[in-house]
C-alpha cells in the first residue's frame, strides 16, 4: 500500500506519456504525408505509362518492305496531348504547368523524349527488344510546409518510361 501512495516520479511519468503521445502524432502525420506523396507518384507514373502506350500505338508504322518506322514528332505530340489531359496541366516549351485544381504543386519538366531503335541501350542499362519511345520527366510531387518539420521547398522525382510498338502480330 505504501508503494501506491508514494508520488515520487509522478511528473516524470506524465511527461514520458505526453512525449510518447506527441511522438506518435508526429509519426502519424509524417506517415500520412509520405503515403500521400507515394500515391500521387504512383498515379503520375500510371498516367505517364498510359500516355506512352497511347503515343506509341499509331506512331510506329510498317512500310511496304516490312520495316518499322518511328514517327517521333507525332508520338511526342500525342504524348503531350494525352499527358496534359490526364494530369490537368498545360504544356509550354519543356514544362507541363499545373492548371487550377491540379494535384501538382509545381511544374513537371519533360527532360527527354526520343525514339529508341531495337538493340539500343536504355537508361536502366538493358537493351531495347523492339522499336519504341523513351520519355523522361522530373515530377514535382510536394512543395509546402510540413507540421513539426518546417518548410520543404520541392520534392522532385525523376520518372522514365520506355514503350514499344504493340499490336503488330499478324496471323
């Protein structure tokens, strides 16, 4: 009974509980922000992939001799139109500028768009199995203030997609 009436260390115990709760709240906030950036990045990557598949569909043609030819300018135009629509941005020069209501806090920079020949080395180090197009972007996923942390200027993620011609298998 004497142990229960002894109040030495009472304030220390409450401070420890308060610090633990504060740490859990900060952890939950950071986890939520991280998950938000992750899901935005995943959606952006899926839109990038879908835009590349769309751009590749009709811009690689087969001539009379059976050789395939990539029409890079047409593919770039189709990619830009598709990606603008999916991401609610407007393309100017080398950047996709976010429109009002866009989920992006800053511009998306188009760093590279080119045709890739069969056997050519890709940025990943692998070789291309077929004729296709390669696009590389720098996507701004976060800019702003993080609670308990402070100002985070810009979180940019580089993204690369290689898309090959599809639908040419004939029976």
